[in-house]
C-alpha cells in the first residue's frame, strides 16, 4: 500500500510517518510512505507516478493549500483516498466536495490515525478485486469473497464463497508465491506452505487445521500456527472496536 504525506511542517510529517509505520507493523500490512513538503512538489511527482492509494494532506500550506491540490487531483483521479489534516475545522464542509474520506484535526493522536487507516483498508477491501489468469481467460476475484487459495500443480485454486452462499473453486495460473505478494497486504495470511487464507473468513483455529466460515477446513502448519493465531486475534479485536 502506497501512502503520500503532503505537509510543510517537518515535525508533523515525522509524526505521521511514525504512526503509520507503527500501524503497518501492528497490522502486518506493508506500506510505502513518501513525503512531500508542498502541494506543488507532490503534484509534480504525481503527474508521472499516479500509483498512491492514500493521501494525507495538510490544508493550510504556504502557497497552494491542500484543498486546492485535492481539487486538481479529483479532476484526474477519483480513486485515491484523501485524508485532510489541519488545525482548524473551517474547511470541513468543502472537504466533501473533493470526496475526502477523513478529516483529522491537529493535534492528531496515534489512535485516530490507526482508526482512520483501519477504516480505509476495510472500505478498500470491500471494493477490491484482484486480477488473475485462468486457463483461457483473465478473471477479477472479489477479495472479500475469497476464503482461501491452495497451490496445485503449477498454479493455484482459489475458493470463492459468494454472497448467495455458493462455494466455487476457480483454477488460476499464478503461483502461490505470486498470489501471496498480492494478497498479504489486504488481509490474507500464509497458513501452510500450500495455503493462503483470508483472516476475516476464519471461524476457528486448531493446532493442525483451520475451519472457515463457510465450513471449509484447511491445514495450518506447526511452524505458522502462532503467527496465524495472532493475526486471527488482531482481526477480531479490531472488529470488536469497530
């Protein structure tokens, strides 16, 4: 997940970087953070590198303010999540015009930043599709409906549990190593050398197997049991808080 911080005060930039780094470590979600000291420097970079997922932007900056910058971005990109940080609430109504996801008043505490990131990731996951290759076609898998991925032969099988209660198994040509890189940042965990599962689909964990919400049972290795169990606990602690 790629995050940009646009902030003209170094002390606030460093604080945001620290909080986001802590969130990344606690949630097990890798992030790449790039900071910019002005709206102009961000826009110059962004024109050639439009691959940020989340933008934290200060509204009150010296030349171009954050709201003006957000308006320019929204004309070309409707997907990037914008989070405003500012010392005054005057711009809150205008923030809705650029579809800001959150509005954080300074001084922003660590828990509010973490809560903001949890909500953004949850919302992003609900809307997220992963593009994979079948034997003869390209498929878009809805992430929230994937329960697990199993390595088979030279590719994988992805199990889909649809909203109508139907369970499907789809063959994909990507290796489990490739899918692991795609899925780990968005709520999946390696539970066995041949399996990945979505943490939110886990119903129960035993010492040797995992039972998923749709009744499927998959193995968990002794080596990975502790890591999977901790991810399961963290997920439901966050669910309870939300």
